[in-house]
């Protein structure tokens, strides 16, 4: 069964409603990725981290952390594939410069 359609909201608007939560002395998995500045707009430039606690009661986006007794793993990707939407909203969008886009109401 397909997921119900979601109301389209700009990422900036969603981030403004994000609620901060703090956790202390919690064990879990921190995972994420780093993207170069040129990916901003279709990805998150810089580090983008998530956390899930071992007991699955806490988790979400991570904006800062301190850690002890850590096991670190990393990998390097040589390919970065972006699949763009093929819906009408995307295919018929008016392409503007960054400066023009910033001046819109």
C-alpha cells in the first residue's frame, strides 16, 4: 500500500519547527554523512548526523554531541547520485538565479 501524500513544505520551514531535545549518558548509534558545499540545496552541505539510542527511545537529528568509549567507522564514496523528482511541480518550475530567489516574498 503506498504511503499517503504529504503536504509539500520547504525544508527551511520544517527546520524552524524542529524541537530540540537533550540526552545525557545515553548509549546508541550516531550515523551520518558529509557533503561538500556545492551540494547545498539538494542535500545538506557539511555534516548531517542522526542518532538512535540502543533502547530506541531517543533519536533524531544531531546538532552537537560529546562522546566517550567510541568505536568509529568511516567510508568514502566516489559516486554521488541525485535522483530528481519527475512530477509536474518539479518539471515546470521557473528557474531563477540565487539572487532572484532570495528576493521573493
